[in-house]
C-alpha cells in the first residue's frame, strides 16, 4: 500500500515518518499530474505548493487550527489530503470538486479563495473572531509572493501589525504570478533570498574572529552574529517594523526543514511570517522549465508534454483583441496597454515585446491599474486596460470616481465576459453590464463575432468623450472573415440581421450567434423570427428598440449576463419610457439570480436557458402558451 493510500485526512499524517512524508509529496504530485493531464487546467501552481500543504497539515491540528489559502488553485494537495481524493477526478466538472476553495465543500476550506490577495485579511478576521470568543486555535494564512503585489495584502499587513494578533503567515515565494512577478516587492523578496551581502559579512566576521585570542569561543557565537547581520543587511526590517516577526527564507520543498521550522514558530505570540522558497511547476520537467505556459495547460501527454488542443479554424477572442490593439498602436503612438498580472491571459505578450515602452503590468492591483490609466488619459495618452471581467469588479470605485466622473477616455477591454465554464462562480464575468451601465457617461458594447470585436476596439479608441468598455467572451470566435480595414461603428447603433413575424430575438455579444442559430432551427419548422444585434448595452439603440416593439408582438432579450440589472433590464426600462400604443410582451433570457456553478460552457448555457436549443424551444412554447411551465423547469434545474 502506498503512503498516499494510507492518508485520507490530515490526522493520518501524524503517523508518518519524515521519509514517508517525502514519499507522500511525490505521490501527491503524481496524482495532480495524472488528473490535469486528462482535463487541463491549473497545473504549475499546485505542483509548487505540495510540501507546504503536507507540512502545514502535519504540524498543525486541522481542522481545529485554521489554514486559509490565498487563491484555491495552489491548494490541490490540500484537497487531496482533506478527504477529497476519491472525488479528485471530478475536479472542475459539473457537480464535481471546485478548482478553488469552497466553504460548502469541506470543513478544511476555512475561507473561499478565488481571487488573489485575500487570505491575510480573512485570517486576521478569523483570528479576531477566535479572540472575541475566547478560543485558542491557531490561524495560518498561505499567501503567494504574487499576491503581495495586491493592495489588499498591504492593507492587511498594516492592520495586523497594529492589532498584534497571534497568527502565522506562510509566504509561498515562487517569483511568479501567472506571469513573472513585477514591482518593488518582488525585488525586495529577491534580495531577501539571495542575501549575498549578508553571507559575505557572515564569512568575513567569522574569519576575523578566528584570528583573535580565544577566537574559537567567539565563533561559537556565530549564530548571534548571523542573526545580527541578517537583520542589518537583508532588510527584513520591512516586516519587522510592521510588527511581524520574520523567519526564513527556508526551502519550501525540504519537508524536514519546513516541518522543523513550523514546529518551532507555531506557538509564538503575535504575528509571525515564514518565508518559503518554492518552484512553480515543481516535479514535472516541462512545467519547471516554462511555468507560464504550464500555469493552465490544455490536456497533455505526460511523457512528452505535448498538449492536446481542439482543432479550430477561428482565433480566440483574446487573440483578436490583442492583434487589434497592436494594429491600433502601430497607427497611433498614444495607444498604451495596461494589465494586472495577466499579460499572457489577456493576450498581450506580443504587444509587450513590440511596444515595451507602451506596456504596463502593474501586478495584481486592478484598482491601481484603473486610476493609473486615468492619470495617463489626463496627459493625452489613450490607455487600454485589459482585465478579466471578474477581476475588474475589484476596481469599481476607481472606474466611477477616477475615470467616469472626470470623463476620461479610458478603454476597458473585458476578457472572459459571461460564463467562463470550469473555473466557476469566482470567475464568471456575469455582472459587468450591471456594474458598468449604471455609471453616467460609460459606453458599454459587446461584439457578435471577432470581426466586430476588432471594429469595437478601433471605435473605442476614437471615442474621446469618456470611458468605453468592450466586453467579449472566453473561447474562439465564429470564424468570420476579417475585413482589410476596421470599421468605426456609430455609438449606440445596433442592426437588424433577420426579419421575421410575431417574435424578435434581441441578442448582445455572444448571444447574437445563439439567436441566429435558434432562428435557423425555427425556420426549419416554418417559424420565422426576427434577429437583432443590439451591440450596445449603453447607450441602447432606442430607435431600433422602438421599431422592433412596434413591429413584433414578442421581444426576447438574450444575454450571457445576470438578468438583474443587465441588458434585458435596460431594454425594459427604455420601453417603459416610450409612449407606445401597444407594448409588446417582453421575455428576458440570461443568468438567473443565482451563483452558477462550474461546468462546461455549453452545459451552463443550457442550465441557464439561453443555449440556442433553449431559445428555439422557448419560442415554440411561447407560441403555444406554455411559457410558465418552461420557466418553472428552468428555475428548478439551476437550483438543483
């Protein structure tokens, strides 16, 4: 029986020797490699944190002691150690384990983790709750060095030093976010790791002492000399001055050193930090050599590292955005790109290489990215903030207060708009229409295909009356032909794609294709519906909306977005203000008022009721007065 087979919960670790713990780490890595090779997904990050998970559960008394992980994809070994290895094959599948941390999934998942930089703040709260209740369990936050580029971490560290709460911070330092880390904190941590001056002073001090009378006795004090030199030279004073005792750096893959150090510091009073050096992608040669590519690979062949990608003739929306931005930057030297630790994810690697002086990665700091862009805009620069929809949520106040209020022409490129699939509710971009269309002066548009995305990027960069958001989905485009030159679109103008009778389908973004596919299926049954590409969520094309309302008895709005406050709500609001003789029946299809779980995009579209098959069936039932039955069934499916 393997060591892995003998470990079902963390308490089982207590029975293992250090040699067996080392063996277990290799078996955990193998389990992660075997799983991700089949499904694809987060890979390099969990491989690098295996020893940390084993050491923490070995030394601490979990779940009584609370371990709070920053971002769940580094915690796969934690999942395997905490009663979930039999379900690990369901990772990121509909109805299976989440790829992140979920309080409703395990008592060992103390705090949900999907976005970076939250663990220290959450851990301080847990520690404060413990103290208020008069309890005495230990609290540990595991945070990556990449997360320290986020402002929330600095706010938490500042507060922790003031409170002096008894808790442990484990700094998982692998010099990486998804891409290589940036900024002064990264340089500071590198100085702590190298300690070249410290090592030189230590050696010279010991050599000098050896020459003195009784020098061997003085050398016996070398530990104190080393600690003095370390504190003086390697500048861990940053953490110490905040009131946080610093220990390390320690090899984060040496299970003996990790467990020994954790055992020594776990009961110290006040806040304590252990700095562990790890390697992202540890244990698989391909990911060790290229942790950026292997952060989230497609399914792959373990022996060769060859990735198994689906055949497609269409480029991804991310690629189309990046090419359009490069094209615009060639023509206009004012165009710059800003991202928040997502150079690869937003497709900006080539832009960063072609225009290094016009590319800015600010780290995991979305709020700073937006206000930084606002400052650039005041100087006549045309900044484009390329940030995933789910992450831009973190910068809402900056968009409203620093950009929109000042009517600054900042372009927001919102990648991964809508349901993203396997990453689940922490990453679905389901709320951007709502949080953006409520801002005065904001233009919000979504392309029906990749050619229209290119047009929208150029349109946004030509618009100088205020901010513009271009929102596009995850995945490949439709496969349309790209025109030689981009077209500048009229702000707030949609288009009719298909005339019909009685029913019109109003799509925006991705759902325009769904509407067209549903219309094709209905036409085969002799049912002819109109299809409109609304293009703009704000400003709405009210002239087109009025024309559709006057012609059709039923209007069905379709969006890959929350129904509440979304595109359909905007259409209802506009129609309510119109003085129409007869108002049409309005049906809204989109994401219900629920957090949608992880699963394939197609399945999630079906569950939410706006897959092309759902749309076609909705029209059929509408024309036979069976809408309420379908509505009830959809509500039941989503909740189930």
